[in-house]
């Protein structure tokens, strides 16, 4: 909605914004009986050698007196500034659009400072083991930590926490069911495994799995956390997209073994997070099963799956190598009996403590030098 007039004869204007605003105080809104300046209806005012352009901001777009106000503006400016003044444009930008409410953006996980996606290109590389032990290591260092098991089709985290039979309590909050996470080893934990029988297969299509993940995120009583780790399914899927749509992910780590077939898929995982639409910073790679060390020969290293494969990939893709975790019998045994190795003072436990230190440093560096991640918007 514009009013356009021809240029004045001099094609130049010597008026200030203050002069224009003073003049507009004589324009009275017919219904409100006050001038449009005191009503806050004057927005942007632009003066150049082609004329005067201004914006008026009524409270609503269907104000029946807008035409009268615009005519009054033209009349007053010509009376106060001269008949040759050129009013090039009067734009209407309502404060409230009829039929549309300006909704405040929904805030998800307001008490969580950092959300870390733990992913892998393929299954069987120990991603969940890394996620569990990393969460425990962060907690043991004094950080408030949560772990969300988003590996919908193969939730193994309940076993590693010795909580296969745990059923989350539910409390009501404004009519909504709020899920109370398991708290063990200082870590808040929610998993789909808490809601299905351990022997049952989860046979869900993508939308159903995504919907359940949203509930674990938005209905979980996560409270205030320094770090929330999200254990994602292997590969790339709807679950990954759901996560980056629901929450701003601070950064991602990609877990792989040094084996060539695992590295090929790990590279795809890095590329996925770097996709310009997803745009989640990759904190680095974690190499699991880097070497085998017998308990009786702790100084020996046997490179069963190859040596420094993740280091080479990290150099190639220009991401940090965050840590190397050895194959130790205690890692497997601890996970199976619900006592993760990060709880122990040994070589494997120390590896996860070092990994936690590195993650903290990388997150601090990322937050210091990069803008916050935004949730992915898909139209």
C-alpha cells in the first residue's frame, strides 16, 4: 500500500527527520483522537534527493482509518514543509497481522548448555560404549551430564547402566506427562529401551521413531545440564534430521574403528553434519578399538584393525582426533554387567577421562569462536 507523487521542481530536499516528526504531530487518528506520533505509529523515515519515504505502523492491518491517516500525512507535510515537497512513499507495516499471532519461539531444553551428538557411520564400532563412558567421565569431573539414547532401533544403553527393567516415573505439568530420567553414576538417562520389552524388536517407520524422539527431548525432565549427549543410530536417518530440527546441537563427534570400511562410513557422517543445511560443527573423531592390550601385558599394543586409521581420516577431513580407545576386555565386561569402565582406575578408564578433557576443551573453543548453532528449519 503506497502513495507515490512526482518529484518537486528542485529535485532536492533540505528537511530533517525532526522537522518531519514535528509536522506529523498534527495528524490526528480519527478513532483514537491522538496524534500518530504519540501513538507510536511512525516507523522508519527516509529522506533523499528523490523525496520522503516513511512507514506507519498501526496496531492492526484492518484499521479502517488508515486511508484517512495517509491523506492527513500528505496534507500536513505539504502545509508544513511546502506545497512542492515530494512524498515518495508511505508504507503500512501493521504491528499485528489479522489472523496471525506473533508466537514466541518455542524454547526447548532451556537449561541445557551444550548438546553433543554422538554418531557413527556404521554399526558395531562401539558408539554407544563411547557415549556411556564419556557421559560418566564428564559427570565424574563435576559436570552436570545427561544421556539421551536416540538409537531407536537398537537401544543398548539400559544394559550398560544395569537398568534393563527401569521404568521412568511420570509426573503431570500443566496437563502434560513429564518423564523422570534414570539417574545413575551421576548421569541423567532416558532411553526407548525403558519403554519396550528388552526382547522385543522395535519395528517403527521413520515418522513414528521421530515422534518418540521428540517426546524424549521435550517431555524429559532434564533440568540444568552442562552437557547432554545424544547417542544417535548408525548412519544417517530421519532421527538425525529430527534432532537438528528439535534442538540446536552444539557439536558432533563421530566414532569409528581404524578399519577401512568403518572409515569410509565415518567420512560420510562428517560430511552429513557439515552439510550447509544442517551445519553442525564437527568436534572431531574418536577412534575406538585402536589396539588390543592384554590385561597381563598392559604395555603391549596389537593393531588388530589397522593403525592410526582415524588419525589419517582426521588429517584428510581437517577435524581433530579427540582420542583413541583401546580394546580391553574390561570395557566389554563392564558394559555387559552395568558397570562401565570409566568408573575404574585403569588404562581404559583413563582413556575415557582423557577423552572427556578433550571434549570440554573443544566445546569451550567452539563456543568461544563460533556463533551458536541454530535449529534446522525445513519448510
